[in-house]
C-alpha cells in the first residue's frame, strides 16, 4: 500500500476523522491531486514534490468537510487495508548508476511490480536508479541488491531482481533520473503501482500500469501511449505526432495538447481535454458511463465536431456558441464553426461519444 494511503489510515485512527472524510481523502489522493509542472532537478525535489502534493490534497478535503470530527476506532478498517502490506517489515534503500554518454540514442526499458515508478530527465550524463525496498527478512538477506540495471547493446534495462534473490518476497518503489537527450524508445511499465514520467523525449514512449494511475508531464515523442486499468491518467503538455490514452474504470485528463492526433478511450470515467494548441488536427474521445468536457477556447482554426450515440434519456450534447452550423438527428450531431471546409488541412476535427453522460464542447 502507498505511503499516501497509510497516512490517511493514521489520520483515521489517531486524528479521529470520520470514515466519510477518509473516503473523500482517499479519492483526493487518487483522483484530484495536482502536480507541479516545474521540471524536477534531482531526487530531493522529487521527494519534496510528493510531500507538497499530499499536503495540498489533505488541505483541500479538510476545508470542504463541515461535519464535526468524532472519535472512532478504525482498527478493523486499517487492518483490512494493510493485510497485503504488513508481511514485508524490513526496509532497505539501494542506489545504482550507469554511464551512457557513449550511446547517442539509447532506449530505456523500466519494469516494476507492486511499486510505483518515477522517472525524469536531468543534466548529468549518467543514469541514477534509487529504490526504497520492503522485504521479508526471513527469506531474503539484507545484503541483496534487490534491483538490477544493465545494458544490452543500446538498451538499458531496469527491473526488480527477483531471480537473483531466489524469492519474490519484496516490493520496491523506484525513481530513475536519465540524461537529457532524445531516446529511441522509452518504456515504463508497472503492476499495482503508479507511474510518473516528466520531461522525457523519445521517438516512442510507453507508460503502462495495471491498478495504478499515470501522470505524464512534458512528454515529447512521435508516438506516445499511456495505458492504465482501474486508475486515472493525466497528461500535461504533451508534444508530438500521435497520443493514445486508454484506461478502464478511470478518468482521463489532458491539459496541453501539442500533438497532431489524440485518441482517448475510457470506461466508467469522465474525460477532460483543454488547452488545445493550433498543432492539433484530430481529437477522438470515447467513454462509457462518464461525461466529457472539451475546451476549444485556445483553438484559432476552424473546427468540426461529430458526436454519436446520443440519447435524450441518458446523455446530451452542449456546444459553444462558436458553432454556427449544426446538423443533428436522434443519435448523431455534426457542428461547424465559421469558415470550416472539408479540404482545409489546418482545421481541427473532434469526434466524441458516450453512452451515459453529457458531452460539453465549450470555449
């Protein structure tokens, strides 16, 4: 379990907040926290950013809470949350470096299980890997490395070293700083852990998590893929040719669209897209059981919007008054701003659909 959730549990027990307040706080940590867009410079700044995010989320929820704080025993709930976490009691920290200044366009492949991944660029010419480890000291020696960083040709692999330990009875949260250069391929994949990627430039970028949120800040690449299950995906200031975001049971937030083609798909979650630049050519957004909001206030070029699967009983479409020509039937709507022509390659084309929720194109 993450440090954020453990802190909330301590607040429930020692701080005596109510169950409802705790649930709101858990939601704020997982769904509503906002990240700084400032580029991190070192590992200390990564740590400080985390503390600031957590504090802001706590303050936000507490300000909204009007009920009196009551005394309540949450031992049972805390035990339920920490069942899988408590079996690893021993702690360790590890740090590794690798010089890659001799590789012009290296590839990075990061994998982790049961722990988050943080990765960012810095001005040094070597990779630094840091890990915080929780392990079963009855099965694993304290002298183990736990993590592995190795180079095969022009590819750098970073992963938990389960094979060498002879046991998988440990989990790791890892932070990786990589030199500032353009990479050929950049991949970070986690199971049961979040991923944070900041200021990465690569021809191809993949951030993929199961049961963990993804936060992507200032990614630049020809082809960018952000995939998650059961969690939120947030992309800030993404630049490139193609951006694909896919989630299940999680909302998707895109703020700063500097890519030509954006495709967004989720189920049981809302979609928010804003700060769309003149570089954007197409946005295809789909969700089920969730609302959709796309802000086009910064779009100066003509726009065409196509919305499907409309149903007056389950969903609706609301458009900005910039759309002066509207064609619609029972389930489909097409709208244009002044000056739109099908042959105009500069125009932005937006396709949206939801089966249960409203679609708002504002601005």
